[in-house]
C-alpha cells in the first residue's frame, strides 16, 4: 500500500484534508488519517492539492498526413503528458477513405500498445460513412470505443451534412457521442484561394482564411443536426465568441451540446500571426488563434461553467523541417501545435492561481467532465475508493518557466515559450505507478488501454 498523507484532496464535494491509500492500481481508502502498516510506503504531501489524474480528451500522436507525420509519437507524447500531470489521453484513430473502422483501430493499437507512460483510449474518426461502416459500430463499442469524431472541413476527412445526421442517428441507440471539427470546409477552401489570389502567402493569411464566421456557421449547423437527430453533440476546440453564441443559442433550445476548448484559445491571441518572418507558422492550427475579445469571451465562459472540458488538440510539428514545408504557401504549413505537457499548469496559473477558478472547477474541466463524457467515470476522473490510482499531486507553491529547451515534448518550440508558471505536479501516479516528479519522467511505462 502507498499512503499519501496530509494532502488536500480535491473531491467532487470540495477540498478535504485527508489521507489516501492505494495499491495494485486502485485507490483503496480515503480517510482523515490512515495509519501505515509494516511494508507500506508513505509520502507526505502536506501543502499539496491531490487531484484525480487529468484526462486530455483531444490528442493527435503519431498521426500521418499526406506530407509528414506528427513530431510526437505515443512514447514521447505520453511521457510529456505525465510530466504535466495528465494520466489519460484520448487520441483519434482515423479511418482511411475506403478502409474500415476496424483497420483504423488496429493501426492505432499498433502505434500505442506497450509504449505509453499514461493511459490511453481512442475516439474513432469516421471519414467515409456507408452501410458497411455503420455495421461496424457494435464491434467498436465492444472494443471500448464510445466516442467518435467527424470533420466538417478538410477534403480528405470531411463528411457531408446527410452523413453527419445519419452518424448521429446511428450512435444514439448506443449512447455514443460524436465530437465534430466545426469549420465550414467549402468556405475555408474558398477563403484560402482568395488569400492566395491576393498574394497573401505567409502565416498571417491563415486566420484570414478561417474567420470566426466559418466556425460559427458550422457550430450552428451541427447543433441543428443534433436537434434533428435528437442526439447530443460535442463541439471540439471551440475558439470564438461567435461559435460560443451558437452553442448558447442551441442550449437554450434544449439541444444537448458539449463544448471543449483548449489552452491556446484562452491565453494566446492572433497578434502572434503578425510576428516577423515565418515565426507565425508556429501558431498555424485550425481553428486559428482569435482576437483578444474572443479569448476573453471564452475565458468568461470557462469561469461561468459554460465550457465542459479543456483539452489540448496536441498535434506537434517541428518548426525546422516541418512547419517550413509551408514557407512559401501558408496552406501547406502543417496544422497544429504542441500542448500535451503544459495544459494543467497553464490552466492552474491562468485561472486557479489568480482566484478565477477553484481547484474543484479545474478538476471538473480537466478530469471529471471528460471522464463522464467519454465513458471513463467513476473509474477515472474522481478520487474515490475503487477508482483507478491515477493521481496528480499538485504543489501550488512551485514555480517554473516553460521553455522548448526544458520540455519533454519532442518538438523544437513551444507556443508558450517564457510563460511563467505557478504550481506544478509534484508526483504523478498512473495505475498506482509513479510516472513523473516535478516535470521529470521516472521512465515508467505503465499506461494501459482504456476500454470504455
Ligand atoms: Zn484535433
């Protein structure tokens, strides 16, 4: 048995001073005081908050595109995740057009199995919807996949509205949830062509090619599809005030809409695209960073409880050699940025440290809500006897600074270079195994597949 003594446990009903004991990968007891027996190991966590391990519901590890592959694979990505306090990631297995869902699931297991420092599960991204793919759904649920993804943009990935409606209807009897990349793909294509025709070829053209209206229209359309299907919908990486307004409108009509946003939309803004030279390419992701007004609207929505989850959309590409593929054409810049390592510290620093959010609210956004939404609760997402021993011991007094040089992510930059942090994970346990201490991995590869 390992006993964490004298910590402040972040429980659903609020913080509580208590001891917590775990062994064999499970939390065994929570009590005001737990006396160690012979052979037990004790860690004094006085002054620390003890959270259920954080869950990142949106990562892209070892993902191939037509021209390149993400810089982080499941080994480096999950190692970085645990160093920041994340104990479970949900990555996107992605169907090939003409391929089956089973082939995609098998391929992602091959990428991940045996390599992960944290636990992992897969959403299934459907890119080619037809009767035989529909017939695979029961097999997906049997193999622990309860959440799916569809794209409204990207020609190689997107589904049309009729297919989206049918997917929503097909998932409903299983209680599955569909996450959707909400951007109007036809408009994105047209606006990219417009920028290029105007001779705008640098990173600054990227946000111009995907303005908030492109997101808001797609969010609105998805919500109507959810209403038609009488099914819940999940808006991933919500980035704009206009998109948020559509979420509110749909909720007011009784549509079940879950909203995810990401740290980059809460602490960065589109002025970064105007950095000199090609620097702006570091922030080329879709949706793009938005104005300060958008950022502030999303921050208020986080504080007001309108946002359900904060995930990273970690999709890392090196600046040298990968982002530079688009040196002369912004549409060729690989879309995405790193973030899997720093999400809890950024949210703690930006919201909890200044008193904008309570530790319990942070716990809901980063652990409890994703666990509930994606079929992991109460095995994960809560500190309770019987739950998995995924535990993040948080030292609120520790300080550090994010730098590319010090990070674990396998990439040569970070969008948060120089960001001063308050609070960091002092100890991170994955299935009861110590995986990281103060931002450094222990080398343990204790992650297991989460059958949901
Ligand atoms: Zn994504």
